[in-house]
C-alpha cells in the first residue's frame, strides 16, 4: 500500500521512540513496498529455501525496528543502535551462553558498522554452535533462519542481553 502526500512520492513519517534514558531514537516509517523490495524478496526466497519466510514484504520497519522498536518503525543509524545498546543496558554475551530472547548483531568486518540485527529464538546447538534467529531482511519479510544462513556476514556476529 502506498500513501501519496506529494505526487510521485510515498508518505513517510517518524514516531516518538526513546531509549531508557529518554534519548530520541531517529526513525522513519514508510508505507510503500517498491518493485525492488519485492524483487529482492523473491530472490531471497529462491536462494534461501531452507529458511521460513513468515511474512510478505513489510515497509514500515527494518531489522533494527523489529529488534529494538517492537516492529513499529525503521532505525537506520549504527550510532542509534549503539546508543540503544548503551542506554537500555545491553551487555555482550559469549556464544556459549546465548539464550532465546538475546539479540544478534551482524557487524561488518570492514568498518565495524552494524549491518543487521535479529532476535535469538533457539540457543546454539552442537556441533557448530549456531543459534536460530528471527529477523527482518530490509523492507522484505520476517525470516526464521539459522544465524549463518542469511544475506548478512555472520563472521563477526555478536550477541547481547538486556540487563534489568
């Protein structure tokens, strides 16, 4: 669905979203699924047949919006994700201690940028110690997948748990 505000442009808005420390998280919502988004989703379905695609393309939120904003908005900035980790008191967890409900961050080996995030839904199992993850691939679908079977670089994955 597309809501047009200016002819030829999709309507975008942001919502009030804050960290525990009352810092406003930059975000945006889009209501348009583009042809590119649909084509990318179809390509992912062809390439990652072992994964469960649990939704169609949803433009309102991205992976960080799923992980940190209850599927309500898109969070793009790595600095915002780092601020959320700090303000909301997340702590890094070693792979051997990862549990369902923890989050996974896919970090670029090149520049340390946080490329992707998701929620761990199944603890790592032997022999490879790879958890099962629920994540959102761009403006495409929500996907249930092994942490290493996705279009993001798994080699620098980090895990976090929120402290009380």
